[in-house]
């Protein structure tokens, strides 16, 4: 009987020795220049939460509403906490250059997502090419015959000077400049009600001269229907292109208020960015960027509408 018990205990010991130890959970920081009131950031955040659920790792998230100093402080706090990895947007061009140097010196992977900044030495970038997006929006309006030389285009944006708008304008200017098409960028803020109020006021005063609109952010493009309805502008009366990462905009495209919307795969962007950070933390450095995005019109808007509605 004693010999048999010894054999059983020996078998259990061998079994325990061959079972691999569970991977220790890591802690990552997901840091955004956006605001929680912006519908698109709901989807970016959902991707981060899904990744945490799927991997068992901890993801600390924060929004900074366009406050560069606050975001810089959050990234440095993650470095001080010895994060296993950081994924962050770029709030302003050049604003994270020194902090990224600090992260690389500390051997903490730092992945850039949503808004790129080539000046900073991030481990990798996941998201769209904003300069190319801007160029495509402007070229779309030109190629479709919706704007011509001498026309004026209005470009509302939530935060003037922020990386995304600056880069988009660069692409737009490269198309409009040589053609003599002028434009104006105006501030809409990150508050939905204020966005609508400011856009309504602008169109009420300038409706006659605005030949097209480019929404430089998701919040402004997703407000077009509400604004047009208040000002008395019919769907299609003023051509609109711009961001399209929200149900508001997919519906606007389907109903003719917006001609084309830019999809950026928000959930997947966060998921892949965190995956790259985890990979780098495990000793496999990413030697590539992941570029996302597709411009959709009414014929394919239903695809993105289903994704965003969870159907």
C-alpha cells in the first residue's frame, strides 16, 4: 500500500513538473489625446478592453482631451510605473520626441497609434496615414467635379494644431494649393453640443460661399446631419467628405448627407497596437508599421455601419 502511494505521489510530481507555468500578467498603458465624449474613441477604447480580456493582461487607459501637457505627464507616469509597454497617440507634432527617447532608454516598448509622428522614434505605428487621407479627401472632391479653381472649402476640426488636423491639412493643401482652391479651418472643440453650435453659426453666416466641407475629425463629420437640419441645408446640397469612424457618419453617408467617410478600423487599431507592445515586451521587436484605413461611399457604408453597431 505504501509503495502504491509513493507511485501515485511520484506521478503527480512528474505531472506538475511538465505543466508549464502560467504566463505572468503584464501591465500596459493606453493613452489617448481624444475625449470620451467623442464617439469614435468609444470604439478605440473597446478594442483596448477586448485585448485586455482576451490576453489577461492589465490595460490602464486614459483620455486627455487635447491637453498636451497632461498627456506628456501620463506617459511619464507610465514610465515611472515601469510599464511593460505603452501605446499612445501623438497629441501635437514633436510633443513626445523626448519622452519616447526616455522610453527607449528604459527599454519600455512605446507604440504610436491613431496619429503618427515620424519625428519620434516609436517602436512602431498602427493607424492611418493622415497626410494621405487629407490628399485623398481633396482629390475626391476635385475628381468628382465637386470643387474647382476659385472655390472655397470649409474644414472644421475639434482641436486646431493637433497632429491629426495638421497632417490632414498638409495633404489637402498639396492638392488644393496648385488648383487655387482656398479653405478655412475653424475650431469646433471636443464637446458635442458646442461642436453643433459652432458649426451651425459658421454655416448660417457663410453658407453662400462654402462649396464643400471636409471634416477633419470624427466628431465634426458625425455632426453634419444635425447641423444641416438646423441650418436648412438638404442632404447633398453641400458636398462633404472626412472621417467616418462612427455610426453617425455611416448613417449620414447612407442618407446622403456625407459623400464619403474615412474608416480607420478603430477597435482593431487599439488591439493590434497593444499586441505589438506585448510582442516587443516579450523580446520580439516589431520591424514594421501597420497602416489601416479605407474611404467608403454609400454603396459600402452598410459594411461599416454593421461593424460599428455590433451586428
